[in-house]
C-alpha cells in the first residue's frame, strides 16, 4: 500500500498514512487539494500536504472549535465562520437553534466543492438557508463589515505560517472586535500546545492587545501534529469558561463537563504566559 | 499583499515558528524597501535570559560590535545588560543612553589613546591588555584601573578564529600581570577568547586549563586574581544545529568550579549569541542569469553591505518568496549587487526558483552584518528594524 507523508515544516514529527485510494488531487488557485482514503480514518482532506480532517475524527476539532464560545455566549444569533471550507464548523453552528444567520467566508471555493462531493456528512449544512456563502479573504470581509451586530466569529484556518496568517494579525483582531456586539466572542485554533508553545503565546499576546478577556483551551486531535491542540478565545465582556446556555445539542465529544475541563488550568496558563514553561 | 514563502523542514530547526510568523506578518503589511535587517526583540530577550544562567557568579557584557544599532542597545539597556566596547564611537552611543560606567568594560587589548581618555573620563575601569605598551598607556590615562590580561588559547573549531592578533603565552602573561601591578594598576584577572562561532566545546577546556596555570603563576608572584573573563564564542544556528548554550555553560561552570577559587567573578562577552539568531535580513532578487552551467541569483545585499562574513566561511540559510512548486528547485550561486567580482555570498544553494522582484530572507543574520556594512559602489547601509511588542505588556 502506498503511503502519504504529511509535510508540516514546523512539526518535529512526520505523520504518514496508508493510502487505499487517491480520490482527488488538483491544484486550486490557492493550494493543492488532495482527498485520500485510509483504512482507519476513512476519507481524508489534505491541503498543501497537511491533513485538515478525516471522516472518522473530524468531530473532535469541529465540536471543540464551535461549541465552547457558542455556549459561553448567552444568545448567539449572528455568526461569522472564516475558513473551514469543508463545512464542518458551519454544521456545528447550525445545531444551535437560536442562530439566525451564518456568514460563511471561505477564500478557496474549490475546498467547498470538494467537500460537498467527498464529505457529505461534513458539508451538508452549507446549503442551509441561514448560511450566506462569501468567497473571499476573511480579513477583507471583516474589514468591509461596518455594523457591530455579530455575536460570534469562528476562524477555522489552515496553517498559520501559510496564507492564513492575515487572520492572526493585530489589525485583523481589531477590525473583528469592532464588528462584534458588546457581548461578542471570538475563537480560533492556535496550534499545538505541545510543539508550538511559542505560537500559542504569540497569538494569546496579540489577542490580549485587542480584547479584555482572552483565554485558552485544548482538545485532543489525533491527526494534528502534537495532538494536544489549542484554541484561543476572546471576548468583549463575558468569560469563556462559564456556560451560559445549557447544552441541548447532539454531540459526540463536547458536553458541559468537557467545556469546563478543556480550559487550561490557571496556574499552567500563568506559567505559559510568563514563559516559564519549557519542554 | 500576502506573499508566499517556501518554508521547508530544515528552516524549522534554524528559526522558531513564532519569529518567522512575526517576520512574515511584518512583510505582509509594510511597504517594502529592501534591504533591511529585521530583529525579533523577544528572541533577543530569550537569548539574554539563557546566557550566564548556568555559570555561577557571572555577568554579561554584550559585545557591541556584533550589532551597535541604537534600538537594540536601548532594548538591551532596559534588560540591564553590561556592554563590552572598543572605541569612542561605541562609547558615544552608550553614553547617549545613559549607561552607567560600571556596566561597561573594554576587552580590546590595544586601545587608542583617544578612546582611553574618553573612557577614563566616563568612569570605565575594566580594561584588557596584552602588552607593555598598553600598560604604559593605561597608567598614564586611567591610573589604578582594573586590568585583565589576554591569554592566547587555541581557536580550532571556531569558524571565526581570532587568536593570532591578540593574546600572549603563559610566561609573558604572568610577567605582564606583575608589570601592571608595579605600574600601580590593579591586575584583577585573565581573559581569553576561544574564537567566535566556536562549535568545539573542548576549546573551553584547554582555555580554562591554561587560565588556571596562569592563575597559579600569578599567585606565586603575589598577585591575587579575582576575575575570569571568558570572552564570547557561543555558536548560533546558521545552517545546522549547534551545541547549546546550556551544554557549553554547564561544562564551563564545572571546570571553573574544579579549577578556580569559589568566589571568583566571571565575565561573559556574547555578541553573536545575543543578536545573531534574532536577525533576519530581508533582500530582493534583483536579477537572474545562467552562466555556462551555473545559475546565478543576484540580490540587493552582498559582501559589502552586510554579508561580509560569508567571505570568512559563514554560510546562511535562505527562505525565498516563490510562486513555483517546491518540487522544482535549482542550484544557485548567490551574489551581491555590486560590480566587484568578489561580491559572491554563497555557492551551491538549492532553492525553489524565485522571480526577479521576489524577496529572499537570510536567517540568523543579526550579528556582524550591518556592523560591517559599507557604502561601496553606492549601495546604502541597510537599516535595522526592531519588531517590538507594542501596547500592553
């Protein structure tokens, strides 16, 4: 059986996967999109040689990216999802009945098309009438958004060091804050707590320049290098650790208990930001 | 504008992701006029926190020659670092920052009278020497100052050896210590330099053995020394991993503990180790050519305006902006912008192909680059820009 070797330059490990079948391999305007089939994980979506999701375990990432701030927020109605062309995050947001509108901003239309074709269980929410698709750079969309009526922004990007880095700048966070309501919240993935602590700190510190409340939680993602994946969240008013709406949605991993224990314990968090954590 | 840089696996061992991230963010939003040197101040801070950590009773004196940029010096001054200088120019900058004389030493064994007078007036009182003539100068200009003699030690294994120009052998060093004492100076210690970018850990072993022998000779001559200045030499990562500061220092600390009195004071003079890895040169590809079998890449920084050390054998790592697939790489000779045929930085460098006008990043280039630059052929000296954490701390 042939193997696929992941090429993430900053991962000190190299993951490889058995390839049963190559289902798709094309270059889009922005990246190379590959879909393979693996005996354990099922179909896998790979962008520029980095695994984005697998059929078998994608829910860990999508649930944890979405539901934490969606439950910390008292009544999220309008949501922006940036990236996540596969539709997994949109699917999770739609589980919240009070959501009225999702702006789904993806730079690469091809990712949406590929996901619709190969990952129907992930992408089925994209065509929901509450979803408005915008094919453009997320940073630009936020910049053009004039009214402050958004309750939550979720960034579901590819590797930060690549072309997604415009979604991690002070400028972006500032314009994003200004399109949120006073109770608005934001979340983005922020790389491996284990391997990329320097990046976690960098993102946390950049967010702290813009938001009064910034926090950090983690989730186990088997197919992302370092596994112990971090999520940086920020808020204009409320803390993100508290659950303000009782979870009533159907999930495989996320629940109220997971919500509470996913946050980095305060002492560890303090050490991280003081840069006294070294491993 | 979002540029695409080809980041490869080996880059990850040279530049931390967070530093590269900051550099790329900077290059995305600014109007770019190359060449310039970008410095990640956080990385400097981290390096400073690592140096001296494993050597008991040590003080750090940043070798200003490595990069005398005013912003860098300001930043280091805020970290309360000491400074090692050699000239009135360097002293002038430190004086403009209000650095206390107690935090300044001069380890250049042969100093100009003009500099010495200025240093004396400023209140500096630690000087190295390795000749009778220097003692005579010091006696005249800075009577009663503290002096430490420069011992020559092997420089094998360091990429930038220095030993031949300075330093004396054991017997002469002992004589010079006595001579300084007779002249009314205060001989306090010994210094040596294992060579810059020293990747051979054993150089410190040999140097410390020799220093120990001199220490005993001095004792026999009724001179009680208290200071050991171990110079610099800590290597940085250019194209490959190097022995860590921690490994070097733990070894040095053990040796000092075994060989010298327990209350001995240690001075360290790092330059490259402080600013080298924190610096990334940003240059532009100004032309390409094929000459017989060789592919040439011309960039707007070269031997004369920043990359002088390439002539001495320092090889850098490059990250190029490229819109071609990483699979198609070429082997390049990289040359600077001047008309001088000596202006060649590197040969046999395999890179993804950039276009003219694309950027090229030169990693680990914070030390001994801009400080060597000249305006030869009308190319101006590159600016140094510090990426600092703004706003809340």
